[in-house]
């Protein structure tokens, strides 16, 4: 008897449950369910295929045995909106079947981070619900939990986000704040498993002996713990060609939507391959010229904030580093003469082979190349380049928090990055939409091509970018039948190598679209370990740190003016405008580099009659500025007119723009775009700060051992920061007053540690029991200080964690001093934090359950703003407070 093949031909793949649901939904007698509560509470308009997926889910739930069909899968292409469907299923099972517990699992922290923004962070551009969520006339809250409550609050959905590895650890080794298998028995839940193709280790084993404690077994245990549990899986890359996988999922897949259908239906970019020689600099310069051409075309079509991004993808770390340096050197050395010569030499070569490059060269030949070079250097430099390679072997490039924020916000106008260098493919969890050029960096001869993962890279990069054109945002291609100038805005170009064997293999991979996840590498990983000597101390075992409580509710009467939302209209808003993009300068932590002289010009004064027509037009462009929308977050507002004319609101608001000197006058359309940006910033700030919590002057405690823990920090070898901001290691193994063996700090923080080190001898004489400088690491604890409610000026609702706590004990009393290191460029923006620190004095606060601790905050520790100005306030202030020995008249410690 012949051996049964492990492969299932496509023609033999049948999916009975999906076919049943499909036939039922398509039948004449099918009654479509009323899903208005879904469409009204989800941000994106659902496409027909997404609605069909939900209809088929509803049919399965209503017409089959759900005790048997309690494990279902949506097999849908990357970019098809699986997460939107996931959000819809949460509301669906909540409303129709009264489920309140939802467990989201994935194998990657990157996906967890992305999903947290999708489902919980209403301030994120990635948030998928409308705020607030209203079902049956009640506002429904979605709350993240570590374990599900035994008795939940009404109108609340509880969501636990975890990696499958983390879930496995919780169940295998139960802890107080985690799930145990006993808990699961009484907790009916919906399990949402993303990138679910990873959860098949046992199935892929083909019947071989395998460890019982697999991730696949873990999720099976959770699902089977309660008969009411449902498991919904989502993936783009399940390998149903493999027989074991097919047999497992043939009656679980209820909807399929493949990438070719997505592309044919117009819900993605078109994809073109540009084959080139192995000159990396030429390919990169072509990508830059094409990217800048695309951006200029968008501007001509009045498409604002259009920022196309390039990914330079290598196979080796060293290659990526070398090519990044070559690229930056090439851009820095670029001149108008060199660019003109390049266009002339390459035009004839590519004209017959590439329509888009020929069109690009023709365009640039007609432009002012001096200005073109200035623009290219402004958009492509060290500040707009990011390298995401690092040496951690178990993480993806998005697992680092800072990298995640930078890469997952590439569409945001104030995100500076235009080109990314990486050996890594576009990994799960990266939902970038404005990627338009992928450049494959040439490798050495004799290489092996991993074309499956490259095909998946292209598939993820083909996600459609829903820009606004003629006042409308579309999630579908609009220019398929237009000229090439328009089509380029909806096309991804893959600048690949000219190698017949590679091209053949790549084309074969397009048919498969299997995803192979590879390890990332070449970031430095710094580790800080708590010293054993500190763990033995009484302070570690029994001590506490302190932070102030927040008020549970803020009365509507507290929102009577724009300042109550943390918005300062006393100073004009400055919006950056340049030939590249329009970008808001509301947040000052990033200063966009400029190689041209600029000037500031007036755009609109809300108190001036001459600007009212422009202001009204801008108001009409933003749906938020409708009275019924505004009243949800502006409860004391009486009318739209009051908001834009009263001095308590925007009546005195002034908007200005910082523009290059090369622009003589702003057009009415440019002014409108700038004003739209300013009003959108106002909207974001209002919604972010409504229904927040004030800080109080009552301080509660947190155990030292819950704050001081071993931790690691992933740090890029490349950075767009100044030298003083680079993160580095400082060996502290011999300094008993520092609890960690290593300080992971930037230059300013290192200087602060050295300053404290200079005091140690005199501190030990005055405080014989405890002298410690504690580094707060925000990634391992979540306590923070909040601005006191009594503040009468601009409100700041977000908390912050000071960088260090200086702990001093003499046996009868303990002093804890909050110290924050702050770069000069952030001093003005974060002035409120310094005021809060200065308000922390024993006479101003109440400490719960403690009489022998004195809390203080001090002014920022900052770099000198000039050679003759010293703003290191910490030492002087501590001596004035009699905490540090001395009379305050001794010379201050200075850092050159």
C-alpha cells in the first residue's frame, strides 16, 4: 500500500463548513442580520468581503452546533483588514451572546503592542473603534486586564492581551496576578488568536512524538476549559497544502479571502518589479528620485501630508550598515551638477525598459536641480533615516517599544522617517501603509534566496494607503485608468536585482505567499542586574517608594475652558510648512532639520474679521467640529460659535506657519491646509484630555522590590540623536550606593550619577543607614507622578516617572528625593513637570501609612544652555533644603 502524500493539491481542498455558510448567505432567502451597532461603533467603513465574513460567522453561530464548531478560522490576506473583523467580533459576541471576557493571543510582542493601540488606545491613529462605544444606549468601556474579574462591572468588556508563551507560563506556573487553569473553568470567554499559523507545532509534527506542553496544547486547554468558550483564529499564511494542517482546519475555516482577490478588487497598491544591476547606490538614488517625484505629484493634486517611505532590505547586518553609510554619504555629496549628469547618463539606459523611471527622469530634468537637491537633502539625512537591525535573537524588530512607536506611526505627519534600513522583513505587527519603494540590497555571490519571505514582504508592503483626494478618503484604488502620474500614488515598486534564477524563484513564491519568520539581529542589548547586596538590605525587603493618587472622577464643571484640556492658546501655534510636507509643531520633542532659511508668517487670527471665511472653511473640513460631536467631550459648551469666538475657548487663537524664505506668499489653499493641521491638533488634544484624572496630594506606596528589578534595554547601534542622548552602559558594580551592577543611561544621566557619586562620602556620614540612588526604569513598573488638582493654569493630565530617586536614611527619618534629568530642548515643554516636583514638599502632601518619610522633588538636572550659564540646580537646592550637608555656599559641581 503506497504512502499517503503529505501534500493536498489545491483542487482537492474542500472546506465544508465554509461552503455551507457561503451558500446560505448567498441564498435568496437569507435574512441579513442587523449589524448597525457594528457599523456605528467601528471607525472604518466595512467592505463587502468583510461584511460577508461576519455574515458567515453569524450563520455558523446560529445554525450549527457551536459545541462542536467552537474553533473557527478566518483565512484572509495581509492588508485585508483582519483586525477590523476582530474588533467587530468583540462587539458581536458582547451584544448578541453577552460575552464580556476576551483573550487575545499571539506569538509576538509586536502584535500585542499593535493590538493594544487597535483596541485600547483611543488616542492612537490605529484605534479601530469610535469613541465612545455606544450599544443599546449605554456607553461600553473596553478595559485591559491581567485576569478576568469574577464579578464584572456592567457595560464593560474585559480584554487580556498576552503572547502564547506568556499564557503558557501563567497556566503552567500560576501566579497571583495571572490566569490559572482553575480560573478558566468558570470564565466563559472568546479567544482571539492572531497570526494563528504559529499555533500548529503539534499538528505539523505529522504524528511524531512531541512534548505535550506545546503552545498548541496550551490554547486547546484554554478553549476546552469551559464549554461556552469560542476560539477565533486569524491568519494570512496558514499552509493548508500540508495534509496535517488541512485535516485540522478543513471544518474550521469559515472564510477565505486571498491576496490575489484583494489586489484584483483594488484594495491594495499595484505592485511592479524594477529589475536593476547590482549597484546599490544607483538603486537607492532611483528610489529617492521616484519617492520625491511621487510626493511632489501628491502636492500638485492637493493631497496633504503625503509622505512616501522607502525600505532598503538586506540579508546581512554588515551589508545593511555599510549601505546605509554609503547612502548617507551619497546624499550628503549630491550636487545639482552631479544629479544632472546622473539623469543624462541613465535616461537612455532605462527609457525602453521602465516607463516609471523614464517618466521620473523626464520630470526631474525640467526642474530646478539646485532646489531639488536641497529638498532631497532635507528629506533624506541622518535625522530621517532609521536602522532597525539588532542582535536580540528572540524578538522582532517591533518588540522594542521605541522602535515600535517610530515604525508604527510612519504615516503620521510629525514622524520624520523617510527611509528604513533592515535585514529583517516586514514582520507581523507592522501595519505601515505609506511604504512605496522596497530596495533589495545586493549580496555576495553564492547566496541562497529566501524568496518566500520576500514575497510576503511585498504582500505586506502592498497595503493600500487611504489618502484624502478631492475631500474624500478612499480605501480602494482610484487611478487604475488614469495616467502614470496618478497611478504612481497607488503603486509599490520593488527595486530588485537582475538575476534570472532569483526572478524565477521569486515568481514561484508569489504563488505560495508562505511566510518564513527570521531572526532579527544587530541591536545592542544592555542588561542591568540588581546586586545581591542590595537584595539583602532592609530597604529592599521592607521598604517602599511613593506616588500620588489620582482622583477617580472629574466633574463636567471642571471643563470650562480650553486650558482645562491642556491647551495653551495664549501663545500662537506654529505649524511647520515646507515644500516637502505640512507638519505640526505641537509636540516639541522632535525638531525637524532644515537646510534652508525660514521665516514665520501669519495664517489666521480667530479674533480677526478678515480671517473668518478661511476659519469657517477649515471648520467645515473636520467632522469633529459639529455641535453634537463636540458636546460629547465639551460638556459646558453652548454652541460651535462660542467655541471659536469666546476667549475661554479659541477666540484668541492665532495660527502661524514656519516656511522657507523661498516661498513669497502662502496661497489660500496652503493656508487652509495649515489651519486644518492646527485644528486637528486641537481635536486630538481635546479628546485625549477629556475624562482624565487629576493628581492629588495624597501619596500611596509601592514596594521597593516591585520597582527595582533586573531589566534589559534594546538599543540601536544607529541613532538620530545627539551624542549626549546616546544610550550607553556605565559599570556600577563597585558602587554600593547604586543598586544595579550597570547603569543604562544617556550622557546627561551619566553626568548626574557622577555628580551624586561626588557626594557619597559626606552623605554616608550624615545618613549612615541608607544612601541609594535608584534608577527608575519605566519598562518594568507603571507608577507615576501626576500634577496636583490645585493647578489653576494649563492642565496636564498625563503622569510621568522621574528618572531617579535619591534615598537617604539616618535611622530615624528617611528622605526620598525625585530627580529628573532633562535636555535643554525639553525644558520649556516639560516645565509643568518641574513645577510638580517643586510642589512635592512635606508640608504640601500627605503620605498614607507612614510618618518617618520625607518626600521632596527638585528642579531639573539639565545641561548648560550656554558656556556662561549654569542650570544644574540639584546640588544647590539640596543644600538649601539641608538634605545635602553644607550651607549652600560651596561651589557647584559643573560638567564641561
